């Protein structure tokens, strides 16, 4: 078992960041369709980063 570093476990913080971004977009008056598009793009970016971070495995 690994011990998280001083900044905590970064791999588990992305759901909170995405949720915060989506909530802020809704609060700013974004249309639900635009928020759904934003969510899809963010999830795609996260998938790419995680894949690259795992060495493409």
C-alpha cells in the first residue's frame, strides 16, 4: 500500500473538480446541453491524461 504524498492522492480528486466545474457552469446560466457537452469533453480529457499517465497501458 502506498502512502499519499503531501498533496494527497491526485487520482481521486478529479471527480470533485469536474463536479465543481459543472455546477459552476450551471450556476452561470449555461444551457443543460452545453453543460453535458462540457462534461463529455472533460471526461475525454481525463481519460487521455490517465491513459498517458499509465504509460498507455
